[in-house]
C-alpha cells in the first residue's frame, strides 16, 4: 500500500531524473588532505625511526665498538704487546692511548699503531692455546676425553667472564666514564697468556709451573692496575686517590685466586 508512494506520478507528467552535480573542489580537497596526511605521517615516522636508529647505533658504539678494530694487529704489535704483558716493569713508555680526529671527534688509534690499545687477537689465541694445553695435560694424566676438554673450555669461559665482571663492576662503582665492553673483554683475556706460559713450564718441569704462575700473575696484576688507572683518569671528573687505589689494589690481588683456579687443570670446578 505504501510501497509506491514515492514513485506516484501523473500519467502525463514525465519523471525527471535526478542528476547529482559534481563538486569541483571535493576531489581537490580530498587529494590535498590525503597528501598532507601521508607526508606528515611519513615525516613523523621517519623522524621516529631516525632517532631510534641513532639511539641504538650510539649505544652499540658506546658499549661494543667495532669488532674489526680489535683485530688490526701485525707481528710487531703482537711481539711488543707480549713484552708488555710478561714484563710490564720494563715498559718505559706511557700507558695512555693515542687519539686521532675522525669525523669531527677524537677516536683511538687501532692496535697496529698503538701498543696500549686493547686487541682481541692475543686473548683469543691465548684462550685456545690454554684449551689445547689443558687437553695435553689431561692426556698426560690419563684423563683425556672430549667431555673433559669441553669441561676445561667452559671453565675458561667462566673465568674470562668473571674477570670481565670484575673490571666492569670496579669501574662502575667508581663512577667512571663509559668504556666499550670489548675493551674489558680484551683486558680480561690477556690473563690466558700468562696461564698458558705457566702450563707449558709445568709440562717441561713440574716446579717451574709455580714460579711462572706467580710471575705471570704479578705481571698481569701490574698491567691491569696501570691500564685501569689510565681508564679512571680519563673517565672520572674527580679523582679520589685513596678510594681508587684500594680498588686498583683489589683488582691486582684478585688475579692470584683466578690464576690458581684456571691454572689447575682438573675435572673439578674448584681445585
């Protein structure tokens, strides 16, 4: 009954078709608004992503630095670095690192140009030498097995980690400036150089192990004290000599139990 009310027309009256008039400004406003929104969101997103990437990159450079930097070594550097590690008392030069301007800021020169720069070549080579020598000692003791070597490998990694944490926490407690994490990894890994030398001496002559272990332990303590003192002087605004000296002494003395633990090649975690 009511379904055709809107369509009732007289028989002689033609039905006029309704044609919507196009808006000449509608599409223009719509296109302009859409373009502005897209460009605004794009710029905002680029700003957020740009700032985030810069923040992440700055933190990566701050804590990890460039791994390739630590492997820029040559024969002369390795030979001179080993002299510093095993005979730090004979090191007549300074302990500060050499800087150079790069990209508008000062950066440290790589190890190939600076004997005081940390590297990862010597620590890794010393660590794998330590594992190989430990396997040889276990073979001489009649205890060699893949599981035993893996045990010593894990023991060495734990000792390396403890040394890194010792250095890192000591500097953090002294409110020192930020130092790259790989720097601590390099400084901590130098301990395996002296331990490996002591193990070689023990294989040749049993009693020389204790003499070499004590000597290399003292040398490692002196090296770390001198190195950490330089880091403290470069990173702290106020230098509390008494407090810093106690921490440096603690770092040096902590090498004795660490060397004794890592130098004892056995299947026990303690001694």
